[in-house]
């Protein structure tokens, strides 16, 4: 379930469908919240990270769509 052309990915939790998408604005907000650049965020995701970090990434991706 996704929209690869727009970079959106949908997923379902407890019967509710959510959309995860990262826009320029959401990435800027994420950089500010984590005090890391986008490349550093990507590297952290690739090597493993703390749950707090992952929560911030999901929050950033969900911020653009209800």
C-alpha cells in the first residue's frame, strides 16, 4: 500500500490507515528537532537508533497528512 511516485507509504494499525510522507517542510522540522542533517538522519536509520529517534521520524512523516 503506497504511492511511490509521491514517496508516500500507507500502513494500517488497529483498522486505521495512516500515511507516512516526508515533504521538504517535514524534513526541515525533523532536522531542527533532532539537530541533525538529513544525511545523518538517514545514516542513523540505516544503522539502528533509539526508539525516541524513531518516534520523531514517524511523527515528522505523519505531520503532513491526518
